[in-house]
C-alpha cells in the first residue's frame, strides 16, 4: 500500500481564502476615472427634460408635431383637388363673405374631405410613432354605431327643439320651400355627406388626438380629463371667432357645446356620439331648416327661414346658435348625456397612457 502522502489532491475549483480576499478587495476598489462613464453634459440633460418625460415625447411637442403633419397633409390634399378640379382654391366653408356666397355641398365636401384626409394621415403617423392604434385616440370604445345613431337623433332633435321655441316666440318665420322634386333628395344626400365630413373634421381636430394628448399632459392631476376638455373647448370656440356674422355670445355657446362633446367622450368612451350629433345639428340647421349657421347661409337648403324680432332671442345674422334660447338647449343636451350614460359611471375608454412595448403591440395585432 502506498503512503497517504502520495494521494493526489482533489481539485475543488474553489480558490484559496487568500485569493478570495484579494478579489473582493479589488471589487470594492473604485474604478479609475478613465474607466468611469463621463457625466452627462448639462445641455443634454436640459434637452431631455425639455422634450421628454417618463411617457415619451412631452404632450406639447406631440401636439405641435401632429398639427404640422395635419397642415402638411391637408395642403397636399388641397393641391391635388386644385389639379383635379382646375379651381384656384379649394373649400367653401371659409370665414369670409366670398366663402359665404359660395358655400355649397360640393365646396363643403371638398374642403372638409381634405381636412379629414390630413387628420387621418397625421393621426396614423403619430400613432406609429407612439405605437398606438388609431382607435386609441377616442375612436374605439363600446358600441360606436349605436352611439353614432343616438348622436344623429340628438343633434336633429335638439336643433328642432330650438327652432320650435324660436317659432313659438315669433323670433323666426318660415318662407316657401326652396327645393322640389329630385333636388330635395340630391341636396339632402350631398349635405349629409358634407356635414358627416364636418363632424369628422372638427371633432377629429379638437377632440381626437388633441384631447387624448392633452389628457396625457394633465394625467398627474385628478382633474386631468376635464382640464384637457376645457382647453379643447376654448380652442374650439376661438376657431369660430372669424366666422362672418358670428357674435360673442355665439362663440361662448360654441365653446359650451364643445365641452358637452368632451362630456360625451367621457361618458360613452368614444367620439362617435359627438360626431353624429355635430353632423345632424349642422345638417338640420343648414339644409333642412335653411337657417344661418354661424353667420353662413348655404345654397341648396330645403326650407326657408328668416330671423325676426330682437337678435338676442332670434339670433339675428348668426342664426339659432346666436339666440339666448340655445343656452337651455345645451343644458338639456348635457343633462340627457348624464342621464343616459354618465350616472351609470364614467366609462371613459381612455387607453393606457404609457407607451406599449413593440412585443405587446404585435401581440395585440
């Protein structure tokens, strides 16, 4: 038998205690300055703070990019229309006397169609940048067709209520029917298309990507949605200040109904009720009853009406939207929204405001 001293040592792979102590000491020692990451320059930190938040690009810059894209795509669409139609301008819903004289279904469809195209392209591009579907910007939600239909009924019904109140108070008079035969149906259809595009363009501009992104900017506040709704409504009112024949009271009422439209987003979870209401209100006002719409009287209307008496009650050149009677109509609309959807709890389908990861987005698709 060989001596035990000749038995080979077993390799355990564990370094001696002395080596462990030296390795730990080396790990505890700070890295040389040459190997440490250099501090971030203050200007870089400032730029990151100015442009970025924990949720990505700050809301203000997102809105600026969206508006720039909207203008770009709308101008491109307008240029194509000018080439196709050989017109020197596009649109007829402008805010001056010349536009008022040429307001027609065709010009409305051309102008609003270009705007809807610009909005669609701008929203799609921003959605790609933010990795969100276009329906995330209040275009999804539950039962969109049902809400759109209720919006159509509400818009026509409340405008008719306002006209009925004006007629009962002798602040509006009816003249002869302006159309007959097939022209009634042709103009009814063309104006329906035109005002559907108006609903899509105006609601899409002020209460789609814009409202969503404002909501993202105010998300730290418990009143975030309502602050976003207030800003959106003020800008909506300001956009109507240049309309020919518009009054200060009419602008205030426009802002008020804009806030009601934001309420509908909160209560129904989408823009579809507001789009339907907006389209039906304008269709009833401009085509069916033939009244002025924010000071503009269009061609191809069915009935003929004229304001009478005190402009404070009749609306004067502004139309029904300039009458004091519109205030209770707006209040009735807001109350109806709350009774129908709001009192059951606000089901705002505000999507998760954090950016989705690429893998999550692919999984959803």
